[in-house]
């Protein structure tokens, strides 16, 4: 064998060893996450994939079995990492189970679309007085108003009033638009700066700005819930806590201390305002006391997954969630017990819709739920740029009846 061939063989073996080391590191990471949330279906699925790639067939089958048991809808038949398992009887049985629980639900219709393809939208709000919707842009750092006539116009310009990425938005009873904005990697040394801006919809002007600088710690405000008395509750995905804004006061009061959650995102206030529901990518949904900040998990059946939720909304006694993790691009309704302290059932409102490209957030309007169907978050780089080969389409907002 020639020296050049030997060198190539050595390089290939070294590459294979490095790849196996990488799989082992990922396996350790996912196993550590499962210590916190053993029924996290997406983590179990990713763990099964890494174990399969590392050649651990029994371990891969065990993790896959547990992932399917969470009730999530995984395309295990399309995952190339599982091809070596196709000769295993247990894998074929798992595949049958996965196909049996595969659910295609198409109840949504298009409410409107916005032709501006590179918005990369995340937040959606509605003004009941005019029928207008407000769409927030991560990429262009602005808010777009879509009138009742379907016409889209800029409500703010890019970066106006110190806007960074625009995330959660809500309209309150005083016709004020609350806008959550956070600075990511695109902001350079300002990364970690976050704010909540309040606009007067009657005049279109900024009424108030609540800012959180990154001097002491980085923040990433993500979503908010509003109480009738003027309080606002804001999730901080980077610090892992929840902040409260009190009417007539500047600044923020910590409601849930930092690092209580891993990545809190969607947040909803129960209709009686006695409970906050906070969605965490790792810990699922928790119940937070809006006065004391006490946190407890929301119990649920084993085959009902509370993970991978982006937007979260109260509707009567129930919760509406937009799931966009692995195997979870769907809109669901969690049926709660009369006290709102336990999930007793799940209704899938929409799943496997061909328009879906990472659905994110929405808004309840009467008996309908409107939501962003194709945010295309994966087409944005960490630095805030559109990827060079990005596939972009007009933004589609769908609606589904909650009756």
C-alpha cells in the first residue's frame, strides 16, 4: 500500500473516531437534559438518533420507544440515522406504533398573507377596535400593521425607538400595543439588551419604554401576558426567569428568579388571572403564582406532551399552544380540569399542514385562533442575516375555529 493511501486511510479513521466522540458528547448532553425532564419527547428522539449514529442499537431503540410514548408525531421512517435499525423487529414494531398515531389535521384556513418575504416574523397581535393585526419582524426589527382590508403597511420603521428583534406582542384594553424586543448576536456588544415598548394605537406614538440593559447580565425577553389591572409579565429566555411590570412604575420586578427555567418562552394568564402558565423548552409548562412567583409543574397524562411550545394562550378554561419542536409542528388545545391545575386531555387543532415552516405565535380573536404558519426562523443566521440560499415565501397567517 502506498504512503499516500496509508495517510488517507489514517485520516479517515481519525475522522470516524472524532465523529464517534461527537456523538458520545451529544449523548451525554441529552442524557443530562433528561435528568430534568425524563418525558421530553424531542430530547428522547434526538438521543435515539445519536445513539443510533454511535452504533448503540439497544440504547437507540429504548430512547425511541420512550419518545413515541409521549404522543408526539415523529417521522422515524424518514430519519436516515435509523436505517441500520430496519432489520430489527423492535424497530419495525416502533415504526408501526408511530404510524398508527400519526395525525393529519387540516382545519385551518388562510386569514391573510404579507408579501414581504424577508420579515422572518415572530409576534402577532390584534386590535379589536379596528380589526387590524400587527406582525413583528425579527430580521427587519419593525412592526407591520395589516388592516381589516388586508393591506400591510409599516407601523414602525426598522429600528425605530430602539427596536431590535421584535418578539411577543399584545394589545390591552386601553388600545395600547405592547411590544417585546431583544438584541441578539447581530447587536454586537449590545447583545443581551431587552425592552418592552408600549405604543398608543390611536396616535401611533410611543407611550412608554421599559428597558433592561446588559450591563450586569444578558437578557432575551421573549413573550408577555397582560393583566386587567395594567400589570405585565415577561419571559426572559436567556436568564431563565419571569419579570413583572407594575402600572405607574418604571423598570422591572423579578417575579420568578433567574435560572428557575431553562428557556421560558410562551406565557399566558388564566382567565381568572389566578395563574400564569409558562412554557419552557426543557421543563414543559409550569404554573406560576402571579403574586408570589411560586412555581410548580403542570401535571399531564404520559401521552400528552407539553414541550416544544412557542406561543401559549388561554381560551376559557383551556390552553392553546403552538408546538414547533422535533415531531411537533402543530397547534394544540390542552383541556384543563375546572381548577386549571392539571391537563386532562389533548385536542390537535392543526398538524402536518404543507404551509408549516416553523409556526410560532398567534392571538385568540373571539372564537378563532390566528397564528403565524411559516416564520422560517431557520433561514436567519445567529448574526441576524438571511442565509445566502434561503427559501423565502410570503408570510401566511392561518386561522382555526376553537368552537
